[in-house]
């Protein structure tokens, strides 16, 4: 913590961090005077399905919701238009919540990429691969080809990292998972996957392998490596955790989605003790109903205390680290993102400390974890560009984006809500 600190940005990078004396050594055409507020690294959302914002609050407590409701809903409603409209809304929500980089898994990811490019965010975007027909592919082979084309299109983009996103071990074949692992190494891109998340996944993989866990299965088939970003990792034992460490896998911890779906609490304290790369995610806006990582901090800090029956577990500084440097480590981008240091990319947020819920502030870490919420984000800077100043988005028309999402929601109401036919 630097009291009365100064951060100097040139181009898209931080060139100096220090005390107030820096203002005497640098001249800048633009100065943000944020006296008394918290200046910190931008938050990194390590797992989401951004375009699903347009489905938020549908069938929230339906049992086996993914298979009974979400997959049938997507079969009816996913299109390029839906993905574009939902991604635009998600981008606005994340900028306003202090997320500067996000990791997305969905269909038509080239449409998501266009919205990210335009609004100025940073993102790792994974094209979904799944074994049954979906909106942008008839089968997994088509999905893989779509992903390869997308990767080749965006591999040199300064703010977008294209990726593969096989949905889960049990919704893909061994052969396709192996093919993706091989291609990811050849193309040098990440692989994001839901792993050790559900009972169904555990059961299906146990049948496929004669009793192995999803993590053990992925390791055995050669699909576990340092390209993998594993979302959830709830149902893991000691052997699984050792494998995640051995293969240098990044873990996206999604506490609000996991508790809302009653799936359990991932053993994150153990993972951190073993040196595993763990960061924070929100999951999709149908799973947690939010894309604002700042809203996750409170739950992460408290639920792990409860799960461990230890009031000292998961201290605030650890939680803030997971949302910033920890999440950068998950992406293997810790040399570029996650902290305010000279040479790193200028992805920075400013948290208002004068709102009633932030006064008084004796510890900035405790204030961020136990007191702050997304509405406290005042400024958002990505790649050296101010995307939001004093809560106003500067790179998009927020009102028109919200209006378009509301219009699309009316189509959802007319198509699936009124009839209720998507619930089997």
C-alpha cells in the first residue's frame, strides 16, 4: 500500500509507481486526481459466458438446470445477434464493475471479439466445443474447425487472446479432447474447460474410465497441461489437487455460482497452500447473475472461513490477490497483468472510498473484501485508455446497449417464457 501514491502511464504501459514526488518528475496531458480513493490493478474475471446476460434470471432454481433448461433454451435462442447483444451488455457491466480482462466461453466467439475490440476491454475468448449440434456447428469437429479459424483471425490482436473451450470432459469424446490439447500446444493458445464441477460429470467419467475422476482422466489422456484453465474444480481429492499442481493448471474459482447451484465449495485454501494458480470468476450471468468480480470478494472471504471453520482463513489480502495477480497467474499472464508495476500493461481501476459503505477505511483490503461493491468503481482504464470516467462509459453508448438487450429480452419472453416449452 502506497499512501498518496502516483501511477504514471505512457502509451499502454505503466512506467512509474511511487509516492507524490513522481508528479514533479513527469508531465502528463491527462491527470486523474483521485485523492483518497483506492488505485489498484484491474480485476480479472477468469470464467464466464458473457453473452448469456440476455437470459439472466430465467429458471434460477430449476433442478438439473443446465440439461433441463439452459441447453434447450440455447438450442432455441442462440444466434449471432443474441451473442452480440449479450456481449455488449456484459462488456458494459464489467467495465462498470472494474473488470478489465475476462475469460469467456461461448458460441460465435468472433462476435464477442468484435464487441471487445470496439469497447476497449481485454479478453481471453474461447470458442465452445461440444459433442452435440449447437448454434454455430453441427458437431465437435466443426466446432474445432471454427475455433481454429477464430484463433488464426485473432492470434495477433493486442487485447484479445483466442482459445479453445471444450465444454467439459463428459460432453466431449476422448479423441476430441486429445485433438484440442495437441492443437493448443501447436497454436500456443489456452484451453478453458468446466472440470470437476458436477455429479453428472463425475458419474459419466467414472463409467468411461472404470472409476477415475475427471482430473485423473484428463491427465491420463494427455489433455491436462499448462494451457488449461479449469473452471470450478469443486469435486477434487488430494490426488486431483496434486495433478493440477503437477501440470501447472490454472483454476477459476466461482464461489457465488457454486453456492447458488449448491454444488459445493472448492478446496481453494488447500490449492493455494500447494502453490496452484487460483483466480476468481463469476461464471455466466445465468449461474451467478453477476459479472462483477468485485461482488465475489465478500463471498470468497466469508464462505471459506465457514467451510474451514476458521475465522482466520482466507484473509482479505489473499482474496484481493486472487482477483488480481492470482487471476493473472491463472492465465499465465502474470508478467503483463495483475499488479501496478513499471513495465506492466496499464489496466487500472479506481475505487471510490467516499461512499457511505466505504467510510471509514482503516484497511483498504478489508474495505474491498467486506465493504465494497461494483457500484464503488469510479474509473476503469484498460491498455492505457480510460474506458469509464466518474461512472460514465466513454467508449460505448450504454443506454442504447441496454435498450437493445431489453428488446431482445422481449423476444425471449415471446419465444420461450410464455410457453414454458424449454423445460422438459
